[in-house]
C-alpha cells in the first residue's frame, strides 16, 4: 500500500475517479467537496476521519462552512501511494452517503 | 417550543412522520435507525449531535454498530414538546442525507 | 486479539483498570463515563469511534447529555477478548484527554 | 453579537487571550492548535463544530494530522465581531478539555 506509484498508475486511478486531480507543484491529489450546509460537511468529515484511522492514513484538509477541500499525499513515500487512493475512494463513498 | 404538547398534537405530529412512535410507559417518542455500517451510523450521530446543540435539546440514544435508537422527551416539561419534534425532524433529515 | 479470554485473565485486566466491571448476566464489561456537558461527552464519543474503526471493534453504548455508558464484548468469540480491553484502554485515554 | 468591533476592542480581547493573533492582510484572527495525534485533534474539531452550530457561527479551518489551524472572521460584518471571540473562547475551552 505504501510504495510510491509510477505516474502511469496515478493517471489510471485518476481516470477512473471523479473530481480528483493532481495538485500543481506537488506530488499530491486534491478534490473539492461541496455540501448543502455545515452539518452535511462535518458529517462527511467525521466519516473521512473514521476511514483515516481505519487506513492509518490521514488527509490534509480544510473546511469553510459547506465546502471541504481534501489533499492527499503519502509523506513517507514522498509521493502518491495506494493508501491515497484508498482514502480518496472512502471520501467519495462518504460524500455519496453510500460508504 | 418548550410547553408540554396535548396528546392530540403529539398524534398529529406522529401521523406526519415515519418510524417515530410513542415509547410504552413514558411520555417520549422513539425511532430505530438502521445504517449500512458503523461509519454511516456515526456520521448520522454527529449530525444529530450538531442539531442537538443548535436546538439546545439533546437525545437519549444508543448505538450498536450500524443501528441507532433515538428516544426524545423534554425533561423540564415532563413530556413531549415542539423541541422533541424539531430534533426528530433534524434526525430524519440527517438520516436521509438531505439535512 | 480475538480468542475468548479465560476468566482469570479477565479478572487480571479488570484489576489493573479503573471503573470497568463485569456486566451481570453477560460475558461483557461496562463503564459509565460522566462528563461536564454534552460537548465533552460527544467529543469523547468521537474519539472512541475513531479507536473503534482503528481496532475494527465497536462498542455498545448509550448517551444521555453528559453521561456515556460503554459496554464491550466480542460477539464472534461469544465472550471477552483482548480487543475489548484494547478498546476499553482507548476509551479511558480519550476520557482523560491523553489519547 | 454581530456588529463589527472597533480595533481597540479587538486588541483588548486579544490581550486577554492566549495564542490568537490578527491575520496579516485580513480582518480576521487565527490560532494554531497542536495536539498529540489525529484522534485528539479531531475530538477537538468535533467540539468546535458543536460550538459553531450552537453559536451559528463557523470557522475557516484546516487540519494536518495533529495540527489544527482556526481562522475566525464575520463575513456579514466584513470584520471581527463578538461572535468570533465567543467561538475563539469555545475553541480554547475545547482544547483544554474544560469546555
């Protein structure tokens, strides 16, 4: 899970996902999640937090009211690993309420 | 919001809602919420907790994995008040992800 | 982590812990946590929820305002396992804010 | 609660608080909170989220693992109001576990 992925694998993962893109100037991916209100946004954040502890891999993220920006990268690998995409998938599922 | 409701008003509220019923032997209402897994259940609980602080009215509740039972009553009024139905509505909205 | 513990081992664990005791009529342990208010209680619950996902082991618990009762047992083992005591320890640490 | 405060009042508030300072180039205040781990950080965030709903005033904030940065400003007032300092106080209390 924690080896740095080659860029082709990163591209393949991103092609299969919606809304995630490379962060300019960093070996990281990011996505903006827009919710109806703060309650919905923080319910999402709580579910991502649970997934982060389960995966032992944590996001860099920010929140302003109904918006959450999630940035994922694996510091130990100095790049993107399968852990990042596992957490990205968990975030997408939490956002859809299908987790 | 905090006066005890007459039983006809309680019945009218319950008729308009889904899954809420009177608790036998107590002037309270209850509902069981079933989710897919613990993450979904605790995301729901977080949103109900936010609503509880907003309304300054708190549930009696229990959780086992994917199931949450919510019991609502207003201790100060020794019965059911509009606060209970406001929190019940917020819980239903949180469960539907439409909050 | 998930084999049923002999009763001597359960007793030894309980002797080293504060506030946990056997549940009458069940092969489970329980503890009541009392907090200052709902915010403190729900902050605790969130940290226990994170530990539960990390350990892949979940509590049976209930909350009324500033009080949280936690019951732990391992259904698959039909009794108490090291998982229960790992989660009990995490709950105690969360309650002390030392997690 | 929601009128823009004169700069002397802002300074007086900041003098009485620990770690909060004006944000360069914005009419906002900020503070970095450092915790032991993600669990402690997210427990804090949950309590601040509850306070935000109670006060109907929400932070701009970001989290990386054990660190949380909180920025407060009142958009409607185009500056700092008593609401910001009420939420700052709630955040400090949550961080101290004394809330």
